[in-house]
C-alpha cells in the first residue's frame, strides 16, 4: 500500500512489499523513491517485491525499511537476506542500488516521513506481525493485515476476539484497511492459516468507530465475480465498505 501526503503527490510511505510494489514505480513520475517502507511481517507475499521495485533500485533512491524486531535479536537486513541472496536470488538486500537502510521496530509510536505511526502486535501464524496506525494530523489510516483474531478465542460472534490492539489501531480511523482473506463460513476449516473473515473486519470497524473500511488481502483464488458478490454482501453495512482492488485510490 502506497501512502502520500496529498492527492497527486508521490508516495513517501509504503506499507508492505509484495509483488504489487512493482506498480509503485509508476506513481513516482520518473523520480526515485525517497521514503520509508514498513513491513508488517516477513511472509513471502509481503516481502518478495523488494528486488523488483525499480523506483527504489536506482542510485538516487533513498529507502528506510523497517520491520518488526525479532525475539532472537536477528537484524532486519540479515532476516531479509535469508530469502534474498544466492542461491534463491542473485543479490542480497545490500545489492540494491541507492541509499537503503534497514532497521527493526518495537510496538509503540514513531515518526516517519511526516507521519505519526503507531505499531501494535496482532496475532498471526508463523512470525511476529504488526498492524500500523498512520496519521498526519488531518486523517487516520489503520492497516491490519494477516490478522488471526481466533487465536484469542471465538469472540462474541464466533469470528474471533475484538482484542485491545486491533481496537486501538482501528479506533476512530478515517479508513481501516483490513485482511479479508476468508468469509465467515470458511473460518472453521481455514482460520488456522492465520487470517480473518470479512465479516469480522466489518464488525471490528463498526465497534471501533472507523468511518470507512477497505477489505483487502483476498484469497488468491477469488474471482472478480466472487469479489463483486462479497461487495454486495456488505452493501447494507453500518459504514461504507469497499472491496479493494489493485490500483485503487482512496483519499482521506
């Protein structure tokens, strides 16, 4: 996800680095990327776009990449090199052109590119995962991906607990962007993989007082027709619900 300070201006904050990261280059107007990239976690679908980001892989680029700190103390660059280095890839992270700086962050607040960012840990399977709350003093974006609320129990409606960290991230947000890989009827068989149901995301947004919700991180096998059906499912929700698609733009 690419975040800019105003409509038409180039993005300066990137949330995660999946294969869609390659499309961010086209938003830069031929200029290099100069900004910060925040990874929620290190699963492949959130990190393997790094070496294909042409806007960041050039001599005049400036990129600060931050990811959740690890219990064993392994550094950010070393972690990324575990999948981005020979024999899996021809160059390590240090081989990217430009001024790349790699670091780890803990839960809490920090500043990045003129934004105030709050990081909180959310339950997911197979590695520490953060959700982010981003504000420029005018609008608030909450970004919660790969969220497994059933890890805390079934919750009041069987979709998982509306736990304090998720609620705090989404609290009063102008836009909540939330994992919707599953539907409620798919939870019994698939919740163990670490994702949430779209119905959970809608209820979370309402309970937290978010103004709008964008469902994303759809199951890869979903067809456009199926996504349209999901959108119809939530047409009468208490807040506006968008089924996010590649290239979509939302202004706060």
